[in-house]
C-alpha cells in the first residue's frame, strides 16, 4: 500500500504528548482515588450509623437515641453461650500461638500439625458464630433509666452482668450543643468578618500596613486548631473569667473561621465593578450608603459562600471546644436550671465532635460503643450537611435576586 502523508494539523504521536497523556492519567487516577476513599468513608458511616438512628417499626426513627442523654448500658449476657465463646476464643489464641511457633521451624513433618490446628480453628470460629447468634437473641440490655425502673433485676446466676459507659441512651444534648455552637460562632464570625472585609476593601489605603494585615490573615488560616483552643482557654476561660461556656466556645470557633470569611468576603466585594460605587456617589449618596446599597447586596452570594466554608471549618473541631465549651456529660439542657437569663451563654454544653472523641478513645472499645460512635457520626454529618445546604440555598436565592 502506498504511504499516506499525515496532514499538517493531524494529531501526530510524539514523546511530549505521551508524557502529557501519562500526567493527565495520573491526575485522573489520583482524583478518582480521593473521591472513592471519601465515598467509602461516607457510605460506611451511613450504613452503620443508620442502624442506630432508624428502626423497622413506626415511626421508623429511634427517638430515644436522638433525644436522651448518653447513659451507661447494663448488659446481661446468657451465661452458657458467653462462657462457651470465651473458652473457644482462648483455645483459638492457643492454637494460633502454636502455629506461629511451628512456623519458625517448619518442616514437612510439622505441616500436618499446622493443617490440623487451622482446621480446628475454623471449626471453633464456626461454633462461635452460632453461639453469638444465641447470645444476642437472649441477652438483655438496659440504659440507666430503664435499669433503675426494673422491679427486679434478672437472675444473675443465669447471666453474665457487665456495664459499658456511654453506650446506652442517646445523643440529644450533644445534638443541641453542637447546633448552638456552630450557629453562634458563625453568627459572630460573619459579623466581624464582613466588617473587616468592608474596611479592607472599601476604606483602607494601599500600602505596607495593608499588606501586613492581609499576610497576617493568611497566616492565621494555617494555625493548628489546638493553638486556637489554647488561646481560647487562656483568653476567654481564664483571663476574661467566662469559664467553660458556650460564649467562650463561640468566640474561639469564630476566630478560627475569621480568616476564611474575611478573605472570601473581601474578594466578593472587590469583584463588584467600581461603576456601581461611583454611580451612587455621583447621585449624592454617602460612601456607606453606596456600600450598603450597591456593594453588599451583590457581594452577598460570595459572603454566604464564605459562611459555608466557615461552617466546614468550625463544625468538626474537637480541640478548641474541648478546652473552652464542651463537657463529656451534662445532664441538663442549656435552658434548664437557669437562675438568670445570662446563665444560658455562661455554661458548658455537650458537643458531638467531643462526644465521638470520648467514646472512640477514652473508654474500652466493644460492640456496644461502636453503635454509639457510628450513630453520633451519622447525625453529625447530617447536621453539618443541613447547615451547609441552608447556606447554599440562601446563596442561590440571593444570586437570583441580585444580578450584575
């Protein structure tokens, strides 16, 4: 066949294009890997957490889990399957240690022993699975309130009794405390952040001082959260003598969100054409009137975007609220037992991030704490998503109203 000449604009293979294709493929694989990893985490939390939040009976929502405070779980395990499982587990550990010792000096004559041990381990694990079904079917579980209300406790000779801290009850106070902390801190951060953005965008004069201020704001966004927590503890809890309280947590979290809100709000205001300001000033309006009527409304979508980023910044923080606002357990809700109205903001609250931290790392792990961990994480993701979605919908509505 005759050789066909390539057109001058045809896609000719070259080493540079091969390298470019490889780089593109690498970035694509990296992006999809991150998305899949994040998706797996979310799916895992939703799959396990929904078991704690939803039920198979009407109203299909576990209201006790969403409204009660965390309590100790009192568990009565049927003695026979429980002791049989424990005995089998000890035997499995013994056999595994023997296999490990044989593996160091493995010979053909010893391989038969390893196979026999592995076969026995498989049989014991199968027996444990059957015993576990019987154990779960016959076990009795009570939270503190239910346990105190029992007319008589089950016969302990037929059961193995154990208690598990924070594994019973629900997360009602933590839900309320988290919502109050996020809403209060974002309200403070938006107010201070927008005021700072107005000054930097509209009133400040270019110069070295302005550059230093902006550089300081950028550096502040990279400070670790534990530093903010220690600052809030020293400034608000100790120096101002607010104690461990909501208001101390509000201001600590607000300071954390300020850099993001200031930067995003300032960029939104600077994106508004100068003609909007000059037209208002030409008609005799004051500078503040021009900003209030011709800048802020059109910059509002960007300001609301910064609030979304601020929510994502402060909602999941544990270290700042651990030092300033959160209790591991509090019986009363924020509005209960108040001697005067100001006591509402000068009291600590429970919070879901700190509660998840306590349940995950401060108490022995078992199948009962796992249910509390996943349920709290599932509800926490829902709350953060709801607050972020509210900001997004408000931003869309404002953007439709103000177009330029």
